[in-house]
C-alpha cells in the first residue's frame, strides 16, 4: 500500500469520501459486548456486563441499531433495505 492510498483511499477518494460510500445502502453487523455497546449507544441503560450483543453500523461506522441476536440485527437491516456485511 502506498502513502497516497492511505491518505486518499482507492481511486483517489479522500478518507471522508470513502467513509460515505454506501451510506444509506450498506450496514455492518458486528458482534460486541455490552461494555462497548454502552459507548456506541450511550442512551441504553441496564445492560449486564459481558453480555453478547450485535450492533448494526452504517457504512461510515455510525451506530444504527443494537440487538440481542444476529438474526434480529440482520432482519432489521433488511427491513430497512440495507445490504449487510459482517465485521469481526
């Protein structure tokens, strides 16, 4: 990878432009623990420490949804016409 690719992304895109690709069309489904969920979704209260949850994040990484199962996260993304990809 060249320095130009790091600064501008593929095809000469800036980091901001790259982050916006797929916004409103692509969502990432990522397993997270409740402690990380509290950071991404500060409005949520009462999560038990160590609880396994699933976050749906927009293409830019913005939090969209928190679910207690992968199936629920995927179903919600699909209902909202978002193509999903998994992030580990």
